[in-house]
């Protein structure tokens, strides 16, 4: 109750302004591209480069030579420069399916893991496992050498990219058994155990039921009549294994013991037998004949793929609630590649505009195109503040092969953004000697002169320059917006992405709340302190937030709307430094 002020005196009040402001969810970069292993067309979060390699692999062989994809090079550089989370969507050529378990070491994976007893001459099936990763390289079946290592066979071979299974013990008295997931290239006398699931059962009423412990969910891409693609989940229990899921329990043992505590007669022998085996029957090859990599890619072979292979992955990322990221790259999908690659570029631009919460970093020309006018001409075909482009291509050392390879500029830009954000803020320019250095770049495809940089920057292309004693540096920060405004700069666009992300998250809590002064004030009490902190951290010159009766008139309220207006003056960067040196005659006075 308010204190009545009637007679003169001193009145003390408390206004608690020490509430901790809610911080926005930190979104990282996203990559769409091919990988060696991993779930196909399923956006998957990774938190380190080792996590990336565990889920998506690194090196592969083609024509007797070892390669890596732009995807893994981008991931390495991103985490090397302080990136926290990376959303990877694997694209593949054609249908990719999982490998499934077989019956015994090296045998074809045509049946489930068998029980310990047989029905006539046929072993009874217990359950089936399938690999989470898809593709032919998940097949580990083959023959065994003298030490029990899998060697090449008609169905594949044991490698570090695939797995094998083992039932190491089974206890019929307790109705439990132990499942091991082993690396595909280990040996019987020197096992590499990736996961251990001890004391699991086939009893669906038990907490240690195999499907509950290991997981049985899988996701498939579904496209509705409107052309929208989404992931549909099948199965009941989330996957806890990183490598396999339970596809089908053939013979369950519900309530394993009878009322007297004895094993029910019908369940005797249903537990899986102690054995080990491999996986097979996966389909899908990484690429066909004539695949091209690194600087040799073209419109018909983007690291063994075509533009068509990227379509579904782009559609999946339209789900803003499920997938949050602030930067998107598709290294290898070049704007000047005619046909489907150009269509994918258009779809990414539409996606960026529709979502409004990420910046797409695009590549305009392939390797070998050294004319700046060709690059700027292609950049002129795009008009969007949600996209930017950088040039030329760069040579970097591949972290997994140890050799120098050529990559398009977009491969490296997320790492520049990550370094910028860790050392400054998203609204600082990710460019220049302080925050734009590309330390892993050996050299650029072309060393740019000042005239080259002028031509590129006037054409909305951000130059990657080479300076003596400084190395290779990103030396521009324009978006691909044609009209001159604050949003033709990357730092301002990234500022808006950051602010919209935070205020959008905060506003979710207002949906279905009462449209009253109390609700509006609660909103203002959180937004204003946050914007003040951005201002103090050099992101804004000034701001104002309005959410009151002036923009929430009775007719607005009657339409069940709550309206807020946020006015911003973004901080500009000093890109053009002008220093006037004035030479004065002897005895002249310096101006004050």
C-alpha cells in the first residue's frame, strides 16, 4: 500500500534494480554439406571438433587418394577459433540406410541377434540393432584374420568408421545380459569398446529394458503436400547410444519371474547367447565415379554431389523453433554454377529472409576465376542484408591429412565470426587486423592490390587481403544489400540478429498473458536493461522502447494484440580513416 504524503518530512524508498537480466540463448553456426558418416539429412548439434569427428568422421578415400570434405575443414577452424556449437546437416547422394546386426562374427547381417536356444535347427531371434549413421561404410561384415580383426568382405570391412556388437555375458537367473558396442577395426584379443550396457533385459516392464537403456528412436524425412519437409520420429525411447539403436525386440520377456520368483518356463533360453558380430545391409555410397574435390569441384560434382542433394537439408532448417543458428554456410555450392546450385542459393536467401535470424555466407565463383569483375557481377545479382560474400579462395592445411588444400572463403568465415564474438561482441566488425585474421590460411588464390580491394568492396564483395607481417586478413564487412543503409554492414545485421533473438525469446513468455500495464512493464523491465548493456558494450548509440497506451489502443487490445516499438541507433564502424597532415611555416601557431 502506497504511503500517504500529507505533512512535510523525509520519506525513504527502496527500488530494487539489481535483478539479473535474462541472457539470450547462444546460437552458433550451421553447415550444410557432405560428411563421411553420420545421420543423413538430420540437423545435428556438435560441441567440439572431436565430437564432430565421432559423429561425422573426417577422411575418406577416392581413386586411391585420401580426402576430407569442406564440412570438416570448416568445423575444425570454427572450433579452433572459439566456436561453441555447430549445427551440421549431412547431405548424401541418393538413399542412405542404416546397417543392421548379424548372427555371429563375420556372418551376413540377415537376422537378429540370436537367443541362446534354438527352435528346431533355427536359432530364435532376440533383438535387432541398427546403426544411427547411414551409408555403405557402416557395413562391418567380412571375414576375420587370425586375431579376430574384420577384414574386407563382400559386405564391407571393419574400420574406425563403423562398429560391431558383442554380448559379453548373459545371466538366465536374473534375466539380464551385457551388450558391448565395439569399434569396427578392433580385434578379439584387443577390443576397443565404445559403449557398455550392463545388466539390461528384454522385459518391457523393467527400467533396464534394452530399448529404454539403449534407445529405439529414428527419424525420417517426411514431405507434406505443400512441399514442406520435416523430421518424423519413430520409436518410444530416446537414443542414449551414440552409435546404434534398437530396431526390433523379437522375443520380449515381460515380467520375467512368476509369483514364486522363478523364471517363467516360456522365457527359458530367450536371452541372447554370448557372441559377437558385425553389421551389414546398409546402402548408400559417398559419391559416384568421377567425383571432384577441393579446387576441382564444378556444377556436376560438388564433392561428389549435385545441387539437388542439398534441397531437403535447406527445407529442414526452416523450423526456427527446433534449429537455432546465427550463420549458415554451404561450402562448395557456388552461385555461378548453373542449374540446381543456383536454385539452392536462392532457397537459402529466401530462408534467411523468412527466418530473419541468421546471416548466410555465400560463395560467388569457383576456384580459378581470377577476374574481380566476374565476382562483383555475380554479387550484383543478389540484394539481401541477410547474406554476405568473401573472395578469393584460400589454401589451408587440412587438419586430418596434413597437406595443403584449397577451400572457398565461406569455409573459414564462421571461424572469423567465432573469434570476433569471443574477443569482442557480435556487433563489432568481424574484419581487420584485430579480429579478421585468418591464421590458418597459407595463402590466397590471388594477392589483392589496393585497386582490387576497391573494386571488390564497391561491388559488395568482402576482400580477403594479404599484408606483409600481418598475413591473410578479412578486410571488408559488407552485406549483399544494394541500397545504402545501416544494414549494408555485417556488424549491424549481426547486431539486429542478436537483439531480435533475445527480445523474441523474452516475448515468448508474454503469449497468452493478460494485456495489462503490469505485463507491459514486466517486458520493459527486462528489455531496457539488456539494451542498456548493449549500449555500454558499444553496440548502440541510443535506443528507446515503447509499449504503453500510445501503441496499445483499445482497438489493438480488442484484437488480442500486444504491440511494442523498439527504436535503435546502431553503432557504426570506422572503415575509412582520414588523417590530414598539415605542414605549417616556421613560427606559425598551431590551432587550438
